[in-house]
C-alpha cells in the first residue's frame, strides 16, 4: 500500500515519518517480546509436565510398587498440572475429570498441545508395561487457561502502550522537527529581504556547525559571487556606456561643426569627415570587442582546435607588427619549432594584443621580446618589454575589464582597457594560465602556459 503525504510543511511530513518509523520499530520489539514470553511460558509448562512424568515413571516399576504409589503426591509436584492413570484402558486415578483425551496408539514421550472445550491444554502421555499388571498409561495434563489469560492481558497492555506512544511520538516528532527546521524559516525570511538594492546583506545563522549552518554559509558564498558578478556587470555597463559616450560626443560635435561651417569651408568639412571616420572606427572596434566578451560570457565562443607550428605563428605576428611600427625592436629567441594544438586564430589574436599593449607602453627605441619553451605538461610563451612598467598595487587588476593603469596616458595612446581581458579569456578557454610581473621604469613580462593534450 502506497502512503502519500501531501502536506506542504516539511515539519509535518518529518513528524509523520518519524512516528511511523518509531511505531514500526516498537511494534517489532513488542512482537518479539510477546513471542519470547509465549515461548518461555509454554517451555516452562512443558518442563513441568516432563518433570512430573519422569518422577512417576521412575516410581512405577512393578505391581507391588503400583499399589504403594501415592498418585496424590505426584499430582502436587507441579502447580496446576493434572494426572490421569489408566490400567488396561480403565481409569484408576484422575484429577482432571473434564478432559477426555484420546488414547494414543503408541507412546510418544513428547508434550502435545490441543484445544478441549475452549481450553488450551498441554499433555504428555507415557505408556509402560508392568509385569503382572498389564499396560499402564500415564497422562500428565496442564490447563493453559491462566497462561493464555496472562498473554492476552499482556497483548492488550502492549496495544494500549503502543497507541499512546504513537500519539506521543507524533507530538514530540512535530516539535522536534519544527525546532530543527526553525533555521530554515529564518533563512527563508532573510532571503526574502535580499534584493538587487541590498546584495550586501547576508544570512545570519548562529549555532553549531551543522548542515543548516553550512547551508547558510553556502548561500552567503553564493550571494558574494552574485554580488561580485553584478557589480562587475554593472561597472562593465557603466564603462561601456562611458566609452561609447566619448566618440558619440565627438561625432556629434563634428556634425554640428560641419553643419555650421563645413558647407563653406572645405578644410573644416575634411577635418570633420576624417574625425568622424576615426571615431566610427573606434566605436566599431569597441563593439566588436564587447561582442567577443559577450560570446565568451554566454559560452558562445567557438574554438577551432587543430595542430599548427607555434614558431611560424610567432614569425607571422612579428612580421605583421613590424609593418605597423618602426620605433620598437621586436625580437624572437631562436628556439626549436614546436607544434601546438589550439585555436590558431585566437592564439594569434592573443599574441597581437600582448605585443600591441607592449608597444603602447614602451617608449620609442624600446625592445619587445617573444620567447617560448616546452615542458612535459605545457608550453610557456613569454612576452617581455622594456616599457614604463605597472605599479605593484595595480598589477592584480590589469586583467579587469576597462582597467587602465594610467587612465590619462592610456586614453592618449588609445584602447579601451579590454585587451588584457580578452587575452585572459583566450588563455582560460584553452585551460591555460597567465601571470604578469613588472617593475616601474624597467618593463613588464607576461607568461602564458598552455597545457599539452
């Protein structure tokens, strides 16, 4: 039979389950107790019959001994045990007239159980052949009515006690479960008060370090991560809006300038068109970058893994970079060629972003060095420059989106503070790591480690 608990409160379900389990356990204990006591009662009664039968059997040896035997004394050996003696089928002694037992065809020597006139009895037959007398049948009989009444009374008492304990266990289980689940109500009520406007609020649960306390701590850790992500997203939105606002303001300004003076002054028209083109290009680059970040955040960034030569890729990036700048020395340490399994396009984008960043913050005449090495588990790529360096207290933030070490100077050299964020995302998408070391006035070194499949 299937029992369905449709109550909505966990405390009620726990109380019912607790009561059912406890009651079943108690019922099993009572059944075992009742069976044990019944077995003991019947075993004791059987022992009384066997003891009386043994005493009588040992006393009956011959006809002369039978005449001397006092059956009355034998019948008093055990309490509530009757005796019936038959010689050649004729009863000569009987203390239980009401019991008319069928005579056995042979001597069994074992205790038998039967029901006679609504009474439960135990009996033991013993048949002996006595010289000069014939067949003597001894029947030891015990009325089990008293024992049965005792067992019935015990069963009733157990039933009443079980019913009382069942009701008691339901009440106690309800209060215990309600008290045990009280912290959950507290967590629920506190969680309802948490919203976007107060993400800093936490669940406050005191008491032992149990499962509910760990649940509250886990929930608080989740809130911390949500708060951190929300603040980063919010800051990202603000920074993106700010970055887009500047070129839009410049474009609007030049449109107004062209509208007022560009029709009559060709040089103003040309300046405005070129500036609008430049700012439009910047906006397009920013939007492409934001789209890249958005795809990564939503796990929509596809990775095209295949094997390629890392040395050839580095030579390709260096050659392309030298075409764009002639004020820096870009070198590559000669190393044996290494094949790497990765997304070639993203790795190239990563290298170009790191080199472009080094060029921006390295004075003219400075040097940028690319190198790589191979170990048993990963390939390490190192990009080092002789630029202005990064302050130690800001080094841990350089991969944050829209972060600039020197905001005034960064704006003058271009960029949106997203290059290193993209580099980190590319590295992480390849299950790698990136670390940065720097010293003010001496330069910065970036080390990327990509595991070997």
